[in-house]
C-alpha cells in the first residue's frame, strides 16, 4: 500500500469515528415535538415538522448535532368529523419498536417527590453525504416506574398544567442527563426550539455547582416561534415547588422571582443568542418582549422531503445536486414548460385520487384547485373566504374548487368552531361549488396537498403567523402562494411573479385585524387575476410556477437555514460535506 493510500484510509477511518462517536458532537437540539416521517406520530404540526427538517438539513450538511424529544406513545390524536361538523379526537396508538431502537441507557429525574426513570428510543437520520444525525425519544412507560408516572411521555400537549410541567422537566433535565449518559461530554451548544426544554439550564447549573450563570448563557441558543404573549407556557411558583426538586425550584425562584416561571422568559434570560423565525416575527418579538437583541433567521423546509416524486425526478435530471445544494433551484427558470406542467398535473391527480378515496367526492382535474392545510387555530382564519358565500360561489362556480384540511387542538374550542364553519359552508355551497375537507391532517396529507393543489391559501391575522412553512413546501412543487402578508411571505412575495398577496401591507404594532379589507381583496384578485390567469394564460401560469421554485424554494430551505444557525448562533465555521 502506498503512503498516500494509507493516509487516505486513516483519514477516512478518523472521519467515520468522528461522525459516529457522541464525544465529537457539539450541538444538542431540544424540541417538544419532532416530526420525521408518517409512521412516527410524534408531532402536532409546524413546530415538530420544522424540527425534523432542521435535523435532516444538519445531516445533509454534516453538522455535528443530535436531536432530543419525547416519545408520545399515544401520538397527538387521530381526527374524525361528526355529522354536525364537529371534530372528534381518538388516540393514535403506535408501536415505537417498529420504527425506533430502544437503548439500554437509563437516567432518573425527580417529579413530585418521586424518582422517575427515563429511557430513550433512537433513530438515525442519514444525510445525502452519508453523515448521520441521531434523534432520541425519551420514554417513561415501563414497569419500574410508578403507574402515575408511566404515562408522562404518552401524549403530546395533553393533560393539565402539572402534566405539561412534568413533561418539560423530563425533556430538559432528563434529556440532558440522557445525552451525558450516552457519551455526549463535549456539547457546547444547546438549541432550545421554543421554551419547553428550558429546564436544561437548571441541569447545566447543577453540573457546574450553581455558580456561573454567564457560563450557562454562553452555551444556550433559543428560538421563539409565538408572536403573542398568550402562547407561551407559564407556571405558578406553587406548581413549580410541587413538581420540581426543592433545589431546582429554589434556583428558579432566585432567577425568576416569586411570580412564577415563563419558559420563554427563562429562554431569553439564559441564552447567548435569541432569534425569531422571520424578519417580521423578530421585529414583533422585539416589540412584544422589549428585547432589542432578538435576531431573525427565517424558517425553511427540507427540500428533498417536501418535493414530490415527479419534481424530484425532474430536478435530478435537469438540476443535478439540487438536493445537496437547494440554492441550485434558481436554475428552475430554464425548465421546459411542458415538463413542469406535466409533472404538476401528475401530482394533482394523486391528490384528487386521495380525495376520492377518503371522501367519495370526484373533483375536476381541469379546474383551478385551491388548498388550505394547517393547524386549525382561530387566528389562521380558515373560514375567512366564506364571509360572503354567494359571492364566492358566483366567482368560482365551474372554475375553481377547494380542499381544506387541519386539526384543532383538543382544548381549542375556537379552533373547532372554525373547522365546523368550514365544513358547514362546504355543505351549503355544494353542488355549485365543491369544497372538500380531508380529515386527519398529517405528513402524508400535507405532502399530497402542497404538491397537488394549484394555489395555496394562507389567511392569518397579521402579525400572528410567525413564519409558516406550508407555503415553502408548495414553492418546491411549483404551487403558487395566495397569502396575507405575514410571516415568511413578506420576504418571498413578488406580486404576479411568485404568487399573490391578500389585503394591505402590515401596519406597525401588534394586532392588525382588517378582515373586511382582506376578504374584499381576496374575492377581487381571485376573480380578476388568479382564475383568469389559470384558465386563459397557461404559459404565464407555468412561468410563475418556475419563478416560485427558482426564487422561493432556492432560499426558503433548511440548508440555508442550518447554515445561518451555524454562522450566527452556533459559532462554528461551516464546512459542509
């Protein structure tokens, strides 16, 4: 063997060791939910899917990261709709052994004067270059634990405040202890995806003797996603004293005072870097929390995951290397129009087949198809377009059809009422206008909708949509966005080029609920610009599709996102693979 070959072999072996040995990992990514694939129902919506996409992006780019979350044996919930249009919830039971590997490691945390043992299940994300990123799912459901403690990791966003607090103890404190037990001794960056894992700061304090707060701050990165104060976890100090160990409770009271614990405030106080998830969201957060140092890192989606099979094949042929460097999608401007249209129509037929299978409704593939799919919260205004159903029917009859999907949180009565109004409106409009609701929104449904509709609708109350990622998924498939100017769309919007806006540009300040103006603008643009372009100017429509891919998908992806975190938040020189 030559000296050169020997050196290459040694270098390869060293690289492989560094890729797999936990002691070489420097970043831990904590999230209350992580959505990776359909068969792992460990997510509720955008927050979890984003977390999964970031970890996939880290694997593609060779970033030395590990992810950690809870297991949720009962998932979030499985949805059905009753005869009155009201959401019904059922457990989404699944078997973790069918998709995850149970590790032998075990750690303990104190919850309400009891010792709770925690184990971890694992999966590994392998990037386009072969680099692995492990993801750990914490579990308390085994015989050694008290019957009261076994279900603590069973349900996502279930139970009362005590249950939620116990889960956050397990995630933050138990999660860090598990990583240490697994050999992660050199972690120097802990990324909190929202405040749910904030108690890991207490464990970091314990590790170094409760002395140097600045040392703790130097290790923590915090991302906030919620631009309204009501959306942030807050626990009374009485409850904290009941659930946490006495020494951790006393440390929290020293840090936060006797008025209780805001997990977001804890993240702000004990982080070296804080960011919002779009430029607008960072601005709103700076005003809301009176913190001028909140930075902006706009969300992105994992390109290969959210590009449908047809467009993957087209990009593989025409834009080699796009999935390892999505910025290359700028070249989509040169794709043949016929190829783009045929690929989109194939995705549309797959979606319409699913609609027929699940609802029995046969939609017209030649008709403009508008989609709306996301968490059903009142501020997202899924029912906004039905303010004047007679006018909507007049505009769309014989020209357009709608597909809706989404889940409301089981305790969100306002969100359930919005869903009910959508479903009741769909019944009133039939048969003049087809409006279909697909129940049980999940990764598979989202993939079909964000590639198969022609237009993606987004109607939140400004500025409550922190970023949103469904429209980014659409852009990867040439689906045009028709959206209120909020979140990421302010950055991605080019009128009549990448899509259309709804309503006026945002006003300064917090709440901007100009519903009448939004509704009027939606009806007017739908009638005079969106529908006529689709029906009468196919070449311009395809040109806009290519612009959406080239100008939006090339930017709003996790490769750009992870690079920004490396450069701005993690403080590591980005090398990629």
